[in-house]
C-alpha cells in the first residue's frame, strides 16, 4: 500500500563512523545530460557533491558536550552562496514536548568531513523550506556554490540528486521529471514528481539539472521499498520547485517574511454541457472588492486561460506578488466581464 511521507527522520537516525563515509551511486543510474556531462565528465557531479551537506542529528551544544560519540545524519542540505544552506524544514525539526521546533543552530557535514555550525535565518512551513547560514569564520570550509535554475523543470527532463539516504553518502541518484504539477497533503504547493531512487535522509537535498543548477529541493517520497528499521526507500520522489524555493530564500536573505498572493476565491467545479469548469464558490477579500460574485465562471487571468484550480493556484504563487493588480475574466450568465483585482498577501 502506498502512503505519502516526507523524508523525516523522527525515529532513531542511523549512526556510522566517519572513516566509512563513501560516495555511493544508487542502482538504476542513467546519464543526466549527454551534452553537459560528456563534455566535462566529472565537473557537474563533483560540484554538486561539494555543495551538498549532511544535516547532523546533534546540535552544536550536544557536540561540544560530547553527547554523541559517532556521527548521525538525519537529512541533506545544499550550500547556495555566502554560507547559506537551504534544506527541508522537516529535516531539521526536533521534538520539544508535544511540539516540533526548529533548532537555532545545527551542525552540517561537508563532503570532506568538516563539521560546521550554522545558525537559523528563517523558514516557511507553508513550503517546507528552511534557511541556515554558516558563520563567516567557517565559510572557507565550504566554498563550492550553486544557484537556482531560471527555467522550469518539465516532464521528461533528466535530473539527479545528491544526498545522504539512510544516513550514508554523499550518494548520487539519477532519474527524470515525471509530473511537474503533483499535489500532496504535506505541502501547500505543486511538487515535482521524479522517478529517481531516494530514501529517508535525502530530505532537503538538491534536485539538479545537467548544468548542476537547482531545479528543486527534495521533499517527500511514496513509501515502497523497506529500508533499515522503519526507514523507507522509493523510486517515487517529490521536490519543491526551484521557482518557489528561490522566492522563499530570497525573502529570508533580505530579512523579509515570505509571502504569496491571495485572490480570495474558494473555487468549485461546475458542469457546463459535457465539460467541467472552475467557478467561484465563496468570495472574499480582493476578489470580492474587485467585483467577483459567487457562481462566476473563471475564464482567464491576465490572458492565461484557466483550465483547473491547480493551474490557477500555481500561477498566483509563482507568477504574481502581493499588491499586484491582475485582470480576471469571468463569465456571469451570458456576459463576459473583465475585472481588475489587487492581490492580497498570504
């Protein structure tokens, strides 16, 4: 039976000795990009491995006290630039009583086995993204950088990920983008579905294209293969798209709270002839102020035809900002109306 699961390591993480850390290439490997990789066989993969860090289970305070004698990796992160580490929020959360909290500081392990502290910059529970930063005194130990891709990943794109599945790594796995518009109950956004091998511990790792750019941040798997203990592995992995992760990271670096546009329409489906259309259910806020009424059929936004609720949600999150004015075309009875709506923030 399939079930959705973020790559959380809430059970006891695997422990291992640093002497046995090795680069593991998961089975089922395939070339990432013939053009990119053949031209420089090692550069892209090696750079991705050097930008990838392991998220240690122990905090800096526990490390200093000698609380744990062996390294224990719970997740994966990616160094962007200037010491900024992006990862999945659930990969660093700790239990504190009945709550899940973010530690103010974490320890990361580099590919050359340096253990470095990083402090919390900010997060977005909405998208399961968190940003930490290595203090300046330690940044020379992690100089390799990467960046988000400007292009959206589409179905069929070849990608790879680097991470610490089941606490081992850095490991490399290859695959393709499947459905780039997947929705799971674990994130309030679309996710990229991929067919690459991943396990518990890959959470927060980068999903890279053939140029070594980030096209996503690994978020969840569909549990299939049994791993060690209650840890699972799968060839169905999901990632937060780069375009959304980058917006979160940029806002946090600028000291702002990440915000997305809110239209104020609770959408519903109605059948018109033989086809199902998107209509306005409950209307509030910006949409109500702009003249949208319950029952209006949603035809287009800024000349983009509206085909389904997910598409409209994606457009608002990825292509608009709070305070922006959009043109919404609706069908009310037999009349087509063009309404000007100023989006709110969410």
